[in-house]
C-alpha cells in the first residue's frame, strides 16, 4: 500500500499551499534530500514532521 501525506509548502516556495502526495513523489529526482526522505518515510499515520530548509517551510503529515 502506498503511503499518503499532506504536504504544506510555505511562501518561500514557487507554489505555496497544501497537496496530498505519495511515496512516489518523495524521491531525489523531485528535489528531496536524503535526510528528508528518511524522516518522512518513518512517519506513522497521524504523525507529522518539519522538512523546512533554505527554500522555506515544508510541513508533512502522514494521512494513510
């Protein structure tokens, strides 16, 4: 089963706002750093983490 996450990008990003993403989206080819991939993939349903970096605020919550 593919994990789903609610990603919320802050104003520092080109397209700020929230969107549902899956494990298929959280890859290096999409600009994800290794530390952020590891952090997000370890989340349990209902948990969240802060993946903010120099680009701006990025909050991730696992929803399924």
